[in-house]
C-alpha cells in the first residue's frame, strides 16, 4: 500500500505539503497541487483517516444515525447535514438502523429491541473515533438514545432525547398549524375540522395547540366533534372524513398530506370537490401534494435547515465551544415551516 511519504518523495515535496493539499489548505502553488493530486490518483493513494485521528485526536468525521433512511423526512435532513459538513471540511458516515423496515411501528415502546440495534451502532461509531454524532428520528418523540455519561458530542434531529444535555432540533409544529388555520379563517371558514395522526404523538399534540390558538384568537368556540384521529394513514383519513363531514364543517385541516389524499378520495366518491365544496389543507408538502387536483395547500418542512442547524450546534460542542454549550440551558431549537398556497382552500 502506497504511503504519504512515498507520494511526497516522488513529487519532491515534504510530507507536510502533501498533507496540506489533501486537507485543502492554502499556501501551495497550483502547479505543485496539481502534480501531487495527479500522483495520488495514479498511485491510488488513500489516506488512513483513523490513523490520522489517533495522531491528532480528531478524525474530522461526523456520524449520522438514521432510524430509517426510507422515512420521507430523513433524506432531506441527511442532505442538509452532509452539505454543511462538506463546507466545513468534515466527512460523514451514515448508519441506517432500518427500524421501520424491520418492525414497522412495533418497536416504539420496546426498549430492548430498539437498543439491540442502536447500541452496536454507537459502539461502532465510537471505535472509528467520530468527532460527533447526529441522530435523525423518524418522528418527534422523547427517545432514550444517549446515556447520561455519553462522551461524544451529539445532537438529536427531529425528536427530543431523554438526556437533557443533548440539544434537539425540531420543526415548529404549533406555529405552522396556527398559520394554516389563520389562513383558512381568513378565507371565511369558521367550522374547521381536523384529521390528526396518533393521539399521543408530539406532532399531533403541537399542531392541535396551534389550531386551538388560532380559533381562540378569532373567537371561535372549540368543538371536540371537529377533531378526528387517523393514525397518519390515508385509509384512516378516508374513514374519518365520513364522520367529520356529518358535522357540517366547511374545511378540513389534515396533519399530513397523505391523509389529505384520503379526504380527496371520499369527497370524489360523494360527488364533491376539494377547494370548491369543502376546503382541504395538508401538512408536509410531499411531492404528491402538487399533483392533487386541485393542488393541495400545505406546509413545507424545513428538512435541510434542520440538518444545517444540527451540524452548527454539533460543531459548537466540538470546536472549542463546549464549555459555553454546557453552561447554557438545554436547547430545543424550533425551525419554522413554510406555508405553501395552492387551490384547495376556497373563499366563502
């Protein structure tokens, strides 16, 4: 295996110069840089980052743990993390726990099953000396992930860790739902039904708070019969729409775009049209929302910003600002969503 010293000797430069070029440091002529890079490519040299980390006590590597890379929110957060790391000269390694693929929703309350997958992953990242870890949850909840004595700087993205020392970066569910309901009211709707996810889910609870706040400000009495729960599924929303429309609501706020799809299907079967007979709004701005007929008014999640913010906080812990981070109160950073207006909420 070719070594850095051999590359330096062949290019007639010092090993330090080769190292500086590999790490993108300036003060090397373009001619020298090009000669060294061509030699590296020709000889097939690959830096040993772990050995470098042992010498420098720093690997410039961030570990990303995803509960399941197939969750629709995860790729956008991963991209945000990786792009920010690239700008700052950090490499990333992604570990996919595949929890949803393995057990669907049955692992949420099963700590032993969860840790049978998580703990070996944490040990592996520790063994390769990552400088920090970002954990990406599939949905917001309190997670028993990092122990109280966990030594590696870490950030929780899209959820809350039970360890109060771990910062969390979340979407602002309450403010985003509030903005949507205020918009629906501005269009003349005062009988606004809700189809939520699971009752005990943080996203559901926070979005319902935003809904109630908007009603209160407009002097609209809260009616419990206007609230239905469909567990985030399209079929469940289809069934709940049957009951909700019996209450004479003029608008339906769905806490997920795919649940809005269930409402659209029920309306179509009844000869009704979203945005004409019943206003419908969603949440998430998944790709399909743009192609609903009519296009679905919804809320876009700030997934890239969650990734960027998570790295920014992590680097604060890693790059000499640890003491300041410890002195601050535990942080929960809420990132605002973006309102997306289409044609599914008509004016009355």
